[in-house]
C-alpha cells in the first residue's frame, strides 16, 4: 500500500490502484480491509513499533548478559 501511495500521481490513480489491489487480493470487503491496513501501517505507527521493539530487545540483551555474567562467576 505504501508503494501504491508513493507512486500514484493523482488521487484518481491512487483510487484505481487501490481498487486493483482489492480485486487482486480477492478481498470481499475491500474498503473495510484497506481502512484496517491504513490504520496499522502508517509511518508513525511503524516507527513507534520499531522503537518499542528495539527497546525491548535492549532490555532482553541486558538481562541475558547479567545472567550470563553471574553464571561465569560461579
């Protein structure tokens, strides 16, 4: 969907490509599904998700290194 938005040169072309996507994917409730995807895949949401994921990975890595370090001392 992002590619379609970035490459469309007009609102009518965007609408046409989105309609083609609905047909290609055989979505019965196309507009509803497009709205769901639009909601979940905005740039802001993607960045937010990546930030949360990165922070969680840092915490897990720190915990792992602490556990690993304490096992080596035994």
